[in-house]
């Protein structure tokens, strides 16, 4: 008689893959930003610090997926989304300033198009937002976020007549 196997938990496996993708993506973005010397100002240094926080949060939640570690991970992921959106704006604004220095009379769609294709990749910070969204998908219905009602906690019984 064959030994019974535990059923394969597809959701848990997908959750591990998502977390690995977040960690791998964060490590890749750190490497890219360092190679691009993206640390000349505080605004440029911010994504590096945030990406290190992503790696720490991912390690914590992988090691011990508690309510606190998952909430910390979620907070870091929300910051990644915000950072990505802010970064797109800052890159675009920097490109607009550069284009207006070159051609002060440029306006409208021509200015927008040149700013989007400018020296600073306007949409590159979107990778941070994407990373944050991927991390938030990882936490969707995470088992550590489930709260056991007091009536179902082991060793605690509540008389139904005592409920409010």
C-alpha cells in the first residue's frame, strides 16, 4: 500500500514564487541603481534605501511569516508603489526642465514626447511600483493575517449567553 502524501499546496507554492520574485527584483534594481550611480542626491538615494528595506522585509517574512512581519512587508510594498509613482514624476519633471533649457519655446505634445524619451528614463521608476504591487499580491489573504476569533482559540470557551 502506497504511503499517503500530503496534498500539494498550490497557493503556498505560488506565494513562495512571488516572494522570490520580489527579492530577486529588488536585488536586481539595487545592482542597476548602483551601476548607474543613482546616489548623487537624497532623492536618488531613497530608492536604494527602500530596496534594502524590501530585501530585509522579504527575508523576515520568509523566515517567520507572523502578523507583524507580513504587515511590515506590506508597509514597505506600499512605500515602493508610492516611490515608483513619485520617481516617474521626478524623472519626467527633470526631463521637462532639460528640454526647456534646450528649446525654451517647446510646449504641448512635443514637450511631453521629448520628456518621456529624455535622458532620464521617465518610466523606469515604475519598476519600483511594479515590485510593490507584486509584493502586495504576495500578502493577499496571507495565512498570517488571519485572526482567530477568541471563541475558537484553544482553551478559551465563551458562554453564548455572555456574548454582547
